[in-house]
């Protein structure tokens, strides 16, 4: 992706936007690491029991700062979007050198701003884009040291202090969610490739023709005005998508709703048994989503964070309905094969999915 993004420039911008965080060098971070030393292996035991997904080997994890999180995701984004870069390579090569460098700088700044902003909000992440066998490789930041599960220390400590969470409870709650993602992508042998195939399918449909983009811009304006456009389709990704791209986006949305919603379901189902303050933490996080400021809502919509929040909610409601209607064993059918995954329609109508997979 070097023709389109300068990783060094993107990292400089991301680091500036991310900031250091108020507790980046405090004793609170040392306490967080001690809490996670206990929370992560315990979370692995709980997730194995609750999810019924075959347990992968114990995970290697690390506590990182915001800038490291952003730089890691710049690298992952580079790999993920490489097919798109190949599509524009000839067009970029035909541009004058000055124009080519200006475009590269602009895209790099945009990527840096995007990931720098998100780095201020994220608490943890399982790196699904890089197989665990490739975690230790030349150029990978020493701070990660082969880890595939990251916790953004300053954000965790800041959130814990702001809402007066019980430190050990909060560490375990967050660990449960991220460990569940790791079980999904390491314990379900086909899931990672299914995700990557869907993303490649979407990238293959990207139309870089200016006339086609202008037509979709006109269509997007009319959809924004229309009250019949569903909330999940008011995001720029949907508004500017062609009919073919919308089909690909629907498949990606459905998969990610399952992944994120199942993560939330397991986090809460397992946590209810062992985390005394879980109810208070859940209430505060739910109110936090409702009370986002106008600027946060606008930015979240522009970069797709609002889509992610709806994925959590839709997927978790689906998981809860499936367990209520068919028991915990019914939910484990999700992981039999890609054909078992629900469509967006089935996510909104769990009984249809239950009827299909039980047939």
C-alpha cells in the first residue's frame, strides 16, 4: 500500500491525534497489568465453558498505548486494502510526481486522523487480520512482542477511574469480550477466511470511475432526504455503494454483527456469574452510548463507529433470542460452517434462523 499511504506520516498524525492519555506512566497501569494477569486466563476458562468453541492454546497478550494501537492498525489496514491499491496502481503511476505525492500525503493524513481518533476510545482488540503464527515478524513493533490480544492501558485506566469501576471486575469484563473474539477466530477454523473473503469480495466491486461516483453521490443525497432509508444504511459506506457493493456490505455486516454480538453475549452471560458489579458497568456503558455529543455522533457516523454499535446491539439481541428459543446448544450451531451464519434478515428474525438450522 506504499503507493497510496505513507505509514510513517500516518503514524505521526495518529500519534498526535491519539495523545498520551492521562495515566500512561502511572502506578495504575502496573495495577492493570496485574489484574489482567489474573483476568485473561480466567476469561479463557469462562469463554470455553460459555461459548462451547474448542479452546485454542493460551493467548499471548500485551498492554499497549494509544499510538501503538494506531500504528498496529495502520499496518493491518495496509494489508487488508492491498487489493484496492493494485486497482489504482496504474492510475497513480500515470499522475505527475507532485500530484502523486500530494495524494499520498492526503490519504496518509486521513488514515492517521481516523485511527488516532479511534485509539482514544478502544479498550482492547484481538488482531484477527494477522494469523498468530505470523505475529513475530520483521518490522512488528517490539511493544507487541508477538501478542495477538491487546489492551489499550491508558483508555482502560481512564474509563475505570472516571466511572469508579472495581478494577478487577472491569479488567475481567473487558478480557471476556476480547478473549471471545480470539476463540471465534482461532477456535472456528473457517471464520477468519470467511471474513477475509467477504472483504475481498467488497473490494473487488469498488468502482473508481468518477462518473459512477458522481451518480452515487446524487443517489446518496436523495436517500438521506428519504425517511424510508434504514438507520444502518445512512452511513457513507452504504450511501455511496452500488447495488453490488450493498450486497457485499450486507454480508459483512451480518458476519460482524454475529461476531460482535456473540462477544457481548458471552461477556455478559459468563460475567453475570462471577462479576458482582457487572450490572452497574453495563448500565453505565449503555447510557454512555445514548449520551454521545453531537460531534462524536457525526464523526462516529462518518467513520463507521455507529455501524459497529448497531452490530453489537443487533447481534446480542439475536444471541439472546436464540438461547431463549433453543437453548445454549442452539447458539453453538453458528460455528458449524459458513452456511450456518444468519443473514441480516435472520438476525432481525431469530426464529427464522432457528427454523432453518434445525431443519
